[in-house]
């Protein structure tokens, strides 16, 4: 059984689930998917000095916009 298959079958509904959030398309989609499936996603972001991130302060805003615009 693949790890993806296990995650799809065992997402804890109504429970907190942590996710490392970069603000990119992949983690935004994962955050949205977890919320739509009934989990309570908690997104964590760390400033590791990534050279590809122009505005680190914008990352939490992306996370908020992803969650806020999503129906519960």
C-alpha cells in the first residue's frame, strides 16, 4: 500500500492536522483538501532564508486567504 493511499484513507476528521506551508500551489491545495475533507489544518511556515521567496510576510496571508474563502 502506498503512503498516499494511507493518507487518503486515514485523514483525521475533526482533528488538528499540521502541515508545513510554503504558500505555493502544492501546499495551498493540500491545505484546502484537508479542510474540505473535515480536518482542522494548522499551517506552519518557517523563514529559512529561501532565495526564491520575495516577500516572506506574504506567506501567512496566502494561507489565511486559502482557508478563509473555503466553506467549512
